[in-house]
């Protein structure tokens, strides 16, 4: 079975602030905030939903294929994937933009300030569904390019390809009808407690109705 993981690829740049943000942010001056935190150091990690899921699947003995977009600074990420034996054959390189990047600063109380630049994630990964064998393909659709998250479930259903839908941190950007469409017919819907409540709120469905949309193969509804 060919497992394709659709989602994001990103460089996570992680910094530690050796103090507390609250000691330096003045509540009565929030409207004119202008502050710099000097950090202890910086670590760069290979992140993104598609990269993380593919890595976990590789640890379980699978051979996943990543479907995502990456920027012109892709070389280090590709080297990291190669070391783990993860295929890059379906990763689209965007030469005119940077790879998506998260800049995460954490203080001593585990409060975080994060800046995220989507970069190449703004572009579809352009997965060619005509080249996929429906009987030998399983797709995992995770947070990434929003057009992919909306269109790939439609393509899977049109081609008879089984898929998992994991909307995660993209939930605030997805419209209710797009959510329902993507969930309808997925083999598995993945959420945490908060995400589940957000889906129910956005779609107006209750848990029973939501379950009726997932895994609608004969004998499973």
C-alpha cells in the first residue's frame, strides 16, 4: 500500500528566553508594543505536519511519500529526509519563495510567542491523482495548503481513494461547508478535544451526526 502524506514542510526555529515575558510587557502600553527579547540560543528543527507524520510512519516501518510544497532553501530538509529514507519524489519545489518557517520563543513559564511565515505552503503541492492506483493508495490529509485540504478529499472520493482527514491547526481557516465536505467519506477523522468542539461549533453538527459523515463505506455507516 502506497501511503501519501499531504501537509506542510517547515523549518522550526526554536528559542529560549531566560526570563518571563510578563516582566517586560507593560499592560497599559500593549497598543504601542515595541520590545525585543534576547534569547539564549536557537535550534533549527525539520517540522511541518507532512514531515512529522512521514517521520513517525517511517519509525513504524512504513515507506510514506510526502506531498507538499517547499521553498528554494530545501536542500537541508531534503538531506534530512534522505538520511531517514523518506522519499522526496512528490515534493514540489517553489523556487521563488522560502520554505514555511515557524519562529518560536518560549519563556521560563512555558509561555510562547510564535511567528509563522507560510512561504511555499501558499502553493498547492499539485499531487497528480491520475497517476495513483486507488486500490494501492492511502492518503493522509493534514494541515498545509488550504486548497489541497479542500480539493484533495474531493479528488480522493472521485477516484475511490481512501483517506484520513486531520484538519488540526488549519481549522480556523476552513469554512464550515468545506469541513463537512472533507469529513464526509473519510476513513478516519483525527482531532483532539478542543478541535472536535471547534468542528462541532463551526459545522453545527452534533457528535452523532459528525460520525455519520466519516467512513461511509458499505456496512460501516
